[in-house]
C-alpha cells in the first residue's frame, strides 16, 4: 500500500498543507514564508528520500513562532498518518552527521510515545528573522503529533547554519532508517503488538 498522505490545518494564526510520500525520491516543494526553514525542510526531504510538499501561510508579521510550531504539528501528523499501524517497519533510526565543523547525533524511536530530548545550545540567537529557540518548538510539536521519541544532541558546532543543517539532514537520514521496511519483520516491531 502507498505510504503517503495529505494533511491540512487552518487556524486564525496559520494555514498549512503538507503532502508526504515516505517512499519517494527526495523531491520537495517548500513554501513556508520563512526562507531558512524552507531550506532546512528541503534538506530533510532530500536526505530522508521523502517526497514532501509544504505550503504555509502564517502570521509572520507577529513573529515566526506560530508558523514554526504549526509546521512541526502538521509534519508530525503527516508521518503518523503515512505510517499507518507501522507494520513491517524498522522502528528505530540514528545518524551521526558531520557538516563542516558541526556534528549532530540524531536517534529516534517511532514508539508512539512522544518525547524530545534536545541537547543543543545554538551558537547564535538568530538566523536572519528566526529566533533559533523556535527550532526546539518545531521539534517538540513534531514529536507530539508524530508519536516520536527523538534525541537531538549537538556534539560540535560553531556556525549556526551548519548546526541546523547537520540536525535536519541527520533527522532525515534517521527517519529514513526508521520508516524503511524490515524484510524480516512480519508484524509490528513491538512485544506489545501495537505501536
């Protein structure tokens, strides 16, 4: 069965639509109104081999917070829906990704139990118009709606662009592992029988 979905979420603060194909080629069309976030999601899709379309309109005249958080919510929901009952997946994924002087460790479990462990202090407070603290909000929202246990640890990094590039590429690679089919798994990868 195709592992793909479309999700839309509209509030008084944001209007977001996401289309996701877990078994894609890494093609993306991203338009969030936040240029740096568009770049990060393009890297994420390319390195995860996901086909991803994102269209977001938010109250950026206020700030980037609502858009960043709601992007995480909708993307997490899209992954959960595309995975269905998670039959036959590997479930776990991890990646250690170098990006110039930056080094990020990403480890995750598609357990259905959302938790974010975020061991990352950004080397700068802002990237253009984005408060870098908002990335934590994005990942937290992604975990909540996606049912993901996600650990992000920055092991090295001095340039803020390189830091988040390492994180998003690493997340794509780790998710690619976790969602990929395990030919030896006949059911759901849990002794509980459900994820």
